[in-house]
C-alpha cells in the first residue's frame, strides 16, 4: 500500500503567482507564505522563463501585473479553484471502494435481507453500485461458475459441502401442509412419520431430492412422491390446494394462513445458507467490502 503524500494537481508556482498578484509585492507574499523572498523571486522568474513573457512589472513599491499577467490571472485562478476541488474529491475518495458488485440472493432471503444490504452499502459505500439478482440456489451456483455474479447466498445440504464458503445461517427442514392438517398439529414431527405421506418435492436432479432419496434408504422409509415442483412457491401452492406435503426451510412468519409446518426431528435435518464467491470474477475492493458487510450483518431469520 503506497503512503499517501500531499496531493498536487497544478504546479505550485502558479499558486505563488496568484498570491504575489494579490499582495502586490514579492516581500509581502514571502511573509504571508512563510518562505524566503529569494525563493519567491526565483519561482516567479522560472514561470516567466517558461512562458517567454514577463508576468510582473517591478516598481518602486512592489510589483504589478503586466498585460500578459493580467490576461493569465483569471484563467489561473479558475484552474487553481478546480484543482483544489479535484484534490479534495480525491482525498475524500481515497481508500473508498467504487464500482459495481453483483450479488445473487435466494428468494427466501430477498424480503428480509435485500433492503438491509442496500441500505448498508448506500450509507457506508456510496461509490458502490449494487446489482441484486434473485434465483434458486442451483441457478445462482451456475451463475457463480459462469462469472455472472461476484457472490451469492446459496443453500448447501450438508456441512461437508460448505468448504471455503462463509456460513451465514443454519436452517432446519420443516414438513409443510395445509392449515387444518392434523398430521402437523405438533411443533415437531419425527422423520419416520413422513413415510408414505404424499410429498410435493423437486424433480431430479436436485440436491434436496437426492438428500431425501438417501434418507429414505438410510431409514427404511417409503418416499411417496405425489407431485414434482421445482420451486418452493410452486410447492406451497400445490400443498395449499391439497396436493400433499412439501419439505423446505421455513422462516418465522413466512407461511401464509393457508399453510402450517412442523420441524422434522429424529434426526433434525438442517440446510446451510452460505456466501460463495465466483472463481471467475476478480476480487475488487468493492466486492471485498460488500462481502464484509454481508458477513457482518445479522441474519437470524434467513
């Protein structure tokens, strides 16, 4: 990291030119600038040599601008003002992230997380433009591999698959049914009670479907698939219409009044929300800072 030094946009001798013109004297300008008069005189002489014209006419009481100097003064004054504005802007922006960061987000995370992330980025990193994309976990994983996203919140079905991803939340799986269903009268339901129930689940290939197939073999259960539906919202609509039971992660207060759920236990089945970065996108200061924000933000209900 280079060490920040004083920022110079315009040759400082032009600042000296304006100061001398305002003071009307080399010696007065030297006092105001706290520098030897000989240095003031030498710098003005160097400017005159570079311009090929005299800037000041020496008089018995100091100096006055020549006609050439009079012509230059408003231009130089305006240039110095612009340069100071640019220098201040650079000092303000120095070390702050800028640019676009593309973040993928699960549908279940959008309502509770998108606004919080946007507000945090806007407040802390005004130079960063967020591009938010909603999608199913498998779609987001594909876009990460293609380099279309900088990072994404995705689901992983087991801890072993988390790898180097950042763990954001652990979510238990629930059995979801219609609101009046007596099977879901209790807060929890044992996994073995799912045997033979008509299930509304994603079609193969799907990570959750593969997990359910494995659990059925491991626990000697009958996995009875009534309907295949590849999005959670589709599954919920089929369940609400009496088509069976869905298996999904349920956020508190996220189910509409047509549905109820019970947590699956014996064993408790968890899914994991993780933050994954694309292996094909360059890591920028902006993407690092957005990642830091996501990791630091509270996500108890995702």
